[in-house]
């Protein structure tokens, strides 16, 4: 039997007086390879020693410290987890006490649990009228209600409840046959914007939290490959924009190819969706869905301005062959025929003015040059979450540059931005109490951002529908809000059309402005605009020159100097840079001084002998300022 020799290498020994003694060894069993590595054996003639590895003291101390920190973290984590669990249990106990009987006894327990968790004690008016008709009568619904009235859950709750019941019946059949059936596409929800699609998904997921219903979003601006992977999971509900959905149908994605068999179809913000020339893919999707003669489908159509009729554009009014304006009845009939609805129930709870009572409407008549100053004045004097609407992307970009110079830090939102950045800006806006969002009409419809106090129409919308939807981003869920129109002379015709369409007997009241403060504000804005113009012109010319130079380089040709813009020599360029820097420093100095320091302040005596401050600068809520002004006018 061959013996094996184990050689142990000792890195370091710590002892007072080491005593080694050689040990006789039988080397007959060792091979030549063993002998090459073998030097001899010795034993330590002492027991007072310990083996220490290199840097072991330092590592031991570090390890002990890490273990101590980890144990502390674990204890903190356990305490936090325990407190979170306690809070959750308290929340559940508290929610269990919430009475949701007003929703009726025909909703599934899991949905009632979700409503209880969200503290939705009773349905809104549109929900109260829609849900029973949709569930008991299985009717198609054509609904019109003001913004913020709860339209999403008006169609969402009946659909979710019915899907739960269908899945339960299906599960029983699966157990009987002992086989697993595929997950079909039950519901398709179509919306005009990506943000609205994502919002609808969140609202529905919050209600069906205690169910196994899967809801997915299919929108442009996101990676198609990722959305294809989502489709492979076979979600029961898809919320989509028409463009991306049609793209997936054309590519033959199996889950959406069953779109003709959907049990529930929802078209949100319908009047916008069916406008001629806006959503060509919607017509193609509807033709596929309506192409199934055996399909049993329930359809929901909703919008805040579904029954609103406005005057024709001026270009059509003066044509030789006059086009008759569409009446409400004809408008609804055309929508019903286009979508393929069968004897729908029409639920219209909109008022003549089409806006909620909690919305305060106001306006400022001004020149185009003064618009920036009035916007800055409002943002400076009346803090709060503010949404500013523009008619074009260029206007959003220009305002962003000017107001960034004024230290307002606005967030842009428009159709040319990447979807991730759009969602990021929306999230930042929601998190800031005094956030400013500069947006085009992509943010006008459906978005439910809590706490928006002001909506400013920097440019007057072209239709009353757009005005209603923009203004509807504030004064939601019975909260107060303010809508401000900045009207320049050429917008007068659009302003009059809005008043006429919304049946306003009196013009919208003017917003009160402190002209002493406005004059100081105007100086700041004028300087900021001058800086922006200089920088914009310089950047534009540089960009054009770079484009010509790069194009010539790629084509391997000499560039014609006449094509390039003359930016001057290095001395002139440096002079312009110094000018812009000096202007920036001047603006910075102006912004560092508070507005009230330049206004006449102090105290003056009264008959009672008390001293009353005469400080003009006193920031107030915009709604309060307007109401006080209107009250004074009434008392006079």
C-alpha cells in the first residue's frame, strides 16, 4: 500500500522562543518527484504558539467591524420591515372598515377589496350611470362627462368584473377536463397618447390588485422587441395607441392577431381619435375588428367633449359650396357607424359650459411681446404646480430656454421627445410642489396628475374642445383650480369662438396684475430674451457651418467658402462671448435681488395708532386673488 505525504506550508509563527527538533523520516516510499520537493521534517518543541496569516490582524478587525455593521443593518432592516408590516396591517384593518356598499352587490369581492384599498367609497355620477347598464344590460356605452369625473373606472370596472367571472367559469371547465387552456385577449383599450395609455393601465392595475388579470401597454417610443416579449405572456387586457398596435398586427404577432375576437373594446377620447387625418390606423383596426360577423363584443366610447359642436374653420365658411356644420346628433351617429356600435346607451352628463364648477377661468389681454413677461409674473407671484400649454414644439423649446435663464427650471413635454424622457419629466413634475411643465397638446387629454393648481394657455387653443381638455388638467375630483388664457390681438377670433361654443353669456374675467411689480419683472424677461436670441443665433450659425463642413468632408470635396456664414474673426467671436457673459452676469445680479426690495415698503400710521405695513409684495393663491377681485366688482 502506497503512502501519501502531505506537506503543509506555515506562513508565519508567533512565539517567544521557537525550539525546533529534527524528526527521523523513512524515505523509502518517496518517489523521485517527492524527493525533488522534500527537504526534511522538523517539529516544534513547544505548545505556546499560534498560526497567523499575513495581514490577519487587520482583516480580523475589518471583518469584525463589517459583521457588526451588517448585524446593525439587519436589525434596522428587521425593525423597518416590522414597522412596514405593522403599517400595512393597520392600513388593511382601516380599509376593512371602509364601507363600499354604495358600489352595489354585483361586483366581485376582489374588486371591492381593491376599491376599499384605494378609499373609493362610492361611485361618481358617470360611474353610477354606466356600471349597472354595462354589467346588467350588457349594453354598448357612449359616455360624455367632464374631465376628472372618473371615466376610466366607469368602463374599467364592468370589464374587469366580467373578465373575472369568465376566468372563474373557464377554470371550472379546465378542472373538469384536466387540461390548461390558452389565455385569450379579452379587452382592447385604444387611446390617442402614450401617457394616457400608461395612466389607464396604472388605474386599472390599482383596482384589480387582488386579481390575476394581466394588463399590458403597447405604445410607440418603446422598444418593439420588449413589447413583443410582453405579448408572448398573453395579457388579457391591452392598452394601446393605434400606430404601434397596427404595426404589431401587420407583423403577425399571434396574441394581437386575435383582435377581431375581443369581448370588450374601449376607445377613449373618441372625438380626437376619429378626427379625419389624425389616426389612419384606427380605421384599419376597426375594419379588422368589425370584419368578424360572429364576434360578440361590448363597446365603450368616452370623451369629455363627445357631444360638443363648434363652428367650422373660417376657410370652410366662405367657400362657394358651403359646408354645413355637424350637429350633435349627426356627430354621434357618425361615431356609432364608424366604430360599429349596436344600439348604444348614450350617457351625457356634461354641462353647457363643459367645465366643472370648481374651475376658475380668467384671461389677460396682451401683446405677443409681453406674453413671456406675464407668464413669468404669474409664476413668480403665484407659486404652485403649473402646466403651461403651447400650440407648437418650437414655442415649448423657446420658452424652456428663456425660463431656464430666469431660474424657473421648467420641464418640457412634446411629441419629438423620447418616451423615456417624457415619462421622466412627468414624474419630476408630479414630485415638485412648484413644478412647471411646458407642454404641447400631448398632455391635454386624459392625464390625471394630482395637485395641478394652474393651467396657463400661453397660446390660445384653436378649438373649444382643446380648451376644455387643457383646462381639465386642473380642478379635478372636486378640487379647485385656475385656467388662464394669454390672448394676443390675433387670437381674438379663436377666443370668441371658444366663448360661443361653451355658451358663455359673459366674457371670461381678466386676471388682476400688480403693474408696479410687472414693470420690474418685464426688465428681467427682456434681458433673458436678448440673451436667448444672441445664443440661439450663434448656435444656429455654428451648427449650419458644421453641417456644410461635415458634408464636404464625407464627399471628399473642397467646400465653397461662400456657403459658410461669416462669424467674424477670433477677436469678434471673443467679443460676442464676452457680451453674452456680461449680460448673463447682469441677469444673475437682477435675479439675486428679491422683487419686494425694489418696491416702496414701510409702515404708515392709522387712526387707531397702529402701524400697518405697506409692502405691496404678498404672494397669494391665484384662485383667491381672482375671487377677491370678482367679489369687489360685485359689491360695487
